[in-house]
C-alpha cells in the first residue's frame, strides 16, 4: 500500500490541511473538477480510530456525487430506526425508512472505513495525501498564502483550507474566533463485542438517573457505546464500561470484548467566519458539537463538498453564507438533544418522558428523522 508521498510540492492552487473525512471529501471534489491541490496530514496513514460511526442520508447523497457511496454502503450496517428509552421502557421510535431520499436509512460504519473509501476514490482520480507533514505556520498576502511545515518544507498556494480539526492551525492563523462553550459532563466512547437484548436492528438512546447511554450496532457484530460519566478514566476498561451498561440498561447487555475506548469532553462552538482572505475553514475547524444525533462528520463532509463545488464554480464568496447557517442549526440541535438527554432534574425528566411518548404518535417523528438525516440542508 502506498502510505505516503515523501516529496512535498512547492506550489499549488489549493492547499488542504487535514485528511480526515472533510479534507478527503474536498480533495475528491477538487480532483473531479480538475483543480490542482495538495492535501497534507500530520498523521501516518491508518493512525486513527473509529470515532464517528454514523453516515446520514444527505451525506450518502453527497457521496453518490463523489462516486464513493456504493463501496461505503457495502462496508456498513443499514438501520431504519432510532429508539428512545427510559431504562427498558420505550418512549419513541424515530423511523428513517419513509424519508424522501435514495438512502432512507442511517448507515453505521467506522470512520476509518469512510476515510479509506474516500482515499481510494481520491487515488482513483490521481490524487493522494502527503504524509506526515504538520503545519507550524500559515501566512497570507495579496497573491496567496504560504504554509511552513515543522520539518522545514514550505508550500505556496493561492488558497488554503483548514480541515484540521478543533485545534486548527489554519483557524488560529486566520484570527477567526471560535465562539461557544463546553459541557460539564465527560463522555465515554467504546467499541465492544457483546450480547445486547434490543438487538442489532436499531440505534438505542437510553435515558436514566445515572446518565445517558447510546448503543449502536457496527459491522462485524460489534457495538458502539457512548455514555456520560462524571469520573471516567482516560481509557475506560471493560469492567468500567460494563458497569455503565448495568447502571443504565440493567440486564440488557453483556460485554465479551473491548475493541477500543476513550474518554472525551464536549464543546459546542462555531467559527465566527468561514473565510479570512485566502484562508477557509471546514469541518471541525469550523464547528464542533455534541455527538447527539451523530452529525459532526456528516456536516464536515458536506462542507468539503460544498467548498469544492465553490472552487469549481468560482463562487467562493457564497461558501460561508451557504454552510455557516447549517453549522449553527446543527450545533443548536445537538445542544438541545444533549441537554434534554442529560438533565438530572427529576421533574424535567418526567416531563421529557411524557412529552416524548405523546410526540411519538405525531408527525414529529418524521420531522426529527428529517433533521437527523440533514435532508433539509440540501
């Protein structure tokens, strides 16, 4: 396998920093349009974990356009419902199978598979990723911008795109603010092998006095667990994750293997602007939020596609107006979901549960499914 390109070009039209799903989607779009670009990433190939695992309908529509959807779908698990519970009691089922899209489902697939499929597509178009090159400095002037790497190389570009995550070097160089805040709770993320009573046919969101629990099936008989936790270790072990399950879904799950785990804190932020001169932002460099709804990677891939189209059609001035309102809406939606799900107030929990049971018999379910699938963001 080709794992790196050791020589960094000195000039390009568009320099893309960060080869996660956002940067790869942008690069594929640029390659398809015949625009010269250089994509750099500080990590060696494959130095990632599963992280995001949900691909929604609108993103699959974008991947249709990029020629990457069929292969990704073949690697994932298609689910048509999202079930909300309080303990073992079902409050609401959110159906995806009636949505007006060629992809009326949610695709569960590890992020490394999404990245692998996009990278294969990029290579089929003649592109690749330059690794490992970490950007230490970005400067711009009237005619372009210069990237300086920690290893000393420089890259001159007409434009630079920061798809380099929450701690973006490009955003820092741009001077663009990153407004928002953080949540008090820590979150535990784990991929496990287990016997799970609700089964592999749905994403399960479970409320309870001890905290939030999300369980979603992954390919290969694995499950993704996301849970709030006040005092989680940096790398939660199997007994710790099992205790979370036992507290929040007693008798529902028995873990037999821990594949990977992590602890993280959440923030909710949106960049004040998506452009500063010749510097652009996309993906987590432009917006971060709770994993509630699984929309982070989806919004980023759509950013990359939209920005690539803007380069191809010479409509760069419209990129921020098109994509920043989407990020504001996604961040606000995820924030509402998180606060509703994690409330510790007894009265608020009772009211929430009653409201969800009532709304489960109305058109609200379809509206929620449409919002989660991001179909209103076309």
